[in-house]
C-alpha cells in the first residue's frame, strides 16, 4: 500500500449502529453514543432530535 498516513490503524472505535444508523456504536463499550443502543433499552431521543441521520457522510 502506498503511503496514506496513519488514519485508523485498522482499528475502529465506532461502527454503524443498527438502531440509529449512525456510526456511533462503540465497539469496546458496546453502546451507541448517539442513541444509547446497548447501554439502555430506551432510545436517547435527545440525541435523535439534535442531529439528523448523517447518511450523506461515509459510513463504514
Ligand atoms: Zn445508535
């Protein structure tokens, strides 16, 4: 691979959350930072209202 610079080191902290669709699911904590998936059974509606789904951004 050509030089691309240290981007992620192959380790991702957040992956795509299956509930809110955002790339905010923390792998190690096993909880979504945006909607609280994994941490709580209830959806964090505050976070939902604050930011819409960022589907235009690249989602890994
Ligand atoms: Zn989520």
